[in-house]
C-alpha cells in the first residue's frame, strides 16, 4: 500500500492531468483550423492517458478516483475559451505548461510522462505564438519553436486584464476608505470615488499609450537597422544566423546550411534575426497603442466602479459596509482569476487577495481618520 504522502501525490497528479485534458478538449471543440484541432485532440488524449495512470494507482490503493471533479479554475478557463477563443487563454496555458514541465522529475513511477510534459510545453508555446513554418529546415523550426519564452509574459491578455481590473479596484477602494475614515459626507465620498475612477483610468490609459508607442518606435527603428544591415552586409548577417542556430544545438555544418537557406528569403531571415537577436515579434512590435490605451481605461474602470456603487443608493455606515463587502467579493473574484496563472489553488488565491486588499483599505481608513481628526 502507498503511503499517505504518495496517495496525495497521486491525487494531485490526477487533478493536474484532468485539468489539462479538459482544457485541450475544449480548445479542440472551438478551434476552426483543422491542424490545430488535431494537435489539441492529441494533447488531450495524452493527458487522459497520464490521468489514467494515476487513477489506476489510486484504485490499487482502494480509492475511487471518480470523486475528482473539475476544479473552479478548470471551469473558469473552459468558459473563457468558449467566450473569447483560444488566443485569449493560450499564453496563460502555455506559461502553465512551461512551469509544470519538470513536475514529474524525481517521480520514478512517472515513466515517460516527464518527457511528454516537455513536449507538450513546446507544442503549446509554438501554438501560442503562431507555430512554425513547415517549409523551413529543422533548425529553423527549432528557432521558431524555442523563441516563445521571450514574449510569454508580455503577450498574456488574460493576465493584463486581471491586473488592470485589480489596479482599479484596490486603488479606488483604498481612496474611498481613506476619505470615509476622515468623516467626509456621502456626496463628497461619491464624488471622490468617481473622480478617482476617471483620473486613474485616464492615467492608466495615457501611461499605456506612451509605453506602447515608445516601444513600437524603438522596435521599428531596430528592425529598420537590422534590415539595412541585411542588405549592406549579408555575409555578416548570415554568420549571425549560423551562430543563433549553433546556440540552439546544431553542429557547425548544419547551422551554416540552415543560415544559408534562410538567406535565400530575406524576409524570413529578417524575421528570425528580429525574433532571436532583438527579442521582438515582427507581427506585433509592441501592439497598437490606441487599443492598449482603450483596454487599460476600460479594465481600470471596471475594477474601480465596485467600491463606488454603494454610495449611489445609500449613505453613511451602510454605504461603507456595502462598499467593503462588494469590494471583498470583487477581490475574491480577481483572486480566483489570478489562480489561473500563479499555480495556486483558487481558494488560496481568493483569500490572499481579500486579506491584502482589506489590510490596505484598513490602513488608508486609519490614516484618513487620523488626518480628519487633526484637521478638524
């Protein structure tokens, strides 16, 4: 019989595999591209096979694995896939696969599952960043597949959405609690909350616009210089490509051959040099500054409106308590969303988010109370 610790490991492994299998099956259902649909289906089957191993081990120890239902974050991710499509969640899923690629190392009963997880991580990362070009040589496909990590965090729309809403919620919650602590009237609190919402959203939007605009301008300048070098000194650029592929693990002869093949198409050579040498995605170059600003404005506003709402229909102590309760619910929801990319359970993430938010609000409330007393 397995020890209690081993049984817990079996259960955790089974839960992880079922989570991944459910997501890949959902991705396969919503995917329109036939090739991608097949990849998702194969990944789902592989994860189901892994899950069967751990289910069998639990049965061998007299336990019923059927009691393992889908976790909250599994249902949430499936809902996001159906609502927004695969592209919205792929970076999050890819990051999670990469983080878990070594989870079976040191588990002697895992068999080939460790190698499978590494393969899954590479495949999902390639899908998240558009995949590779089948016409390229193996070395070039290696470069395309392994460059994903340079943009894994920045391209995560889900993470950006959650953090943007969290900024609005926490900042306005603390602002309102600070003003309420000073003993200000309901009308002043409401105006302060709405002003904080608008000012914060505008600040976030302007900051995002400036950040993306500057990033695009810098990226465009760098790509233009790389294109100029490609035209003026192709031999040197071909040598750089060969070095890139040698760093990927190809031998000198194969790396030189791949580089020579890439140089036949200057656009592909420039694409590879831009990705590998500059760490940029030529198709994005930092994104659209206007859409980034608009999204930041909306996300911040969505989070910031929750603490303000109670003051629209009530006042005094009741409004403050409803503000706290509504903000706690919003904080818990954000905590659940953060569990999708922090590797922790939904319950732990929600509780941590609520506790930290309440501590910050209590601090600003206390500061407001002290300042209100001293000013009066």
